[in-house]
C-alpha cells in the first residue's frame, strides 16, 4: 500500500465549490459502470440540490491531495419511514488514480465515527457485484454481510446483484434523535476546512477519535463502545 506524504493531504467537510470536481469523479461511475445504479449523470443543478439536502443532515467529506479533491464519502437516509431514522447508508467514490493510498479507509473511518457521534446506530452499504476492492474495504472496517439482492438492477445490458453490508455503530434501548451535521460540528468544535490534516493520518486526528469514541455527544450511558476501528 502506497503511503501519502503527510504534508500533502487534507480531509474535510465538502463545500459547494467542490461540487464540480466531485461530479467529475462521480460521472464515470454512472457512464461506464454499474457501481452506481444511476443511468444518466445528474446535472450540476440537480447534484447541487442533492448535496445540500444530504449535507444538512449527514456528513459529506472530501479528501484532498495537494489541494485537489481525489475522493469523497457521505451518509444518506437508509429508508424514508421514521423508524429507520437511526440507520444511514454510506457511499464512497474515489478517483481511480488514488486507490490503495489509504484514501478510502480514511474517508470511511472518519465518516463512521461522525455518524456514530451524531447518534446513528447502523451504517449500511450496497455494493454491486463483483467488486472485490469495495468488499475488502467494508470488511476491514467491521461491516458484515447481511444479504444479496439477486438481479436487482439492470444496467449496461445486463442484470446485477447487490450485496448489502451492515456496520453496527452502537446500541441503546433509548435512542435520541440524531444530531444534524451542523449541531455535531458545533458540539465537537470541528473545523469544516480541516478535520484531518498532515501527519495526523495515523489516527485521523487522535483528539477527534477520542471525542467520538470515549465521550460522544448525544449518547447515554447504556451505549457500547465502538470497537475495532
């Protein structure tokens, strides 16, 4: 696995000025693969609307190398009905030139910690098969397979299976409504422009990790620790 120059990267919350580059990363997944089940690349205006709707509630993160966004990850609703509100779907897309540099793991680890701190209890990821790299990433972060939807999508002239993975983030018999992204940022005094930077990559900011794992906001004492990250 290739290591990054610690002085060259930054992991932060996405902003509207990133959207052109984010859409540039996303478009080939729509046009050339079944990794995304979208058939047409969304317009910039539609994508901007999507970004604002999601980022008001869930973290949307980007990873920069030498001031260029090379990957992004975000949470989104798992299902629309109210009883699902403590579960979130997670998605990640990387520039193909930046695989195997810890970019994906860094983004996902930070996203999962932030979702837990907000008060989410489960993270779900759907992976179009085959995708060995994505499966390996999710398993390395403690996701467990919960089932395969056979021939659930038709794209590029063929049917595709999707495997679903679940990552339990915490447990409670008395869950409180999850925090909004803005509320989480305020409570943890996070910097939107730099969650993780430079030589803090070994833990993705020790202070952040300790804040989320040892003393997360919005949580009661009956929560179990977030292990194995």
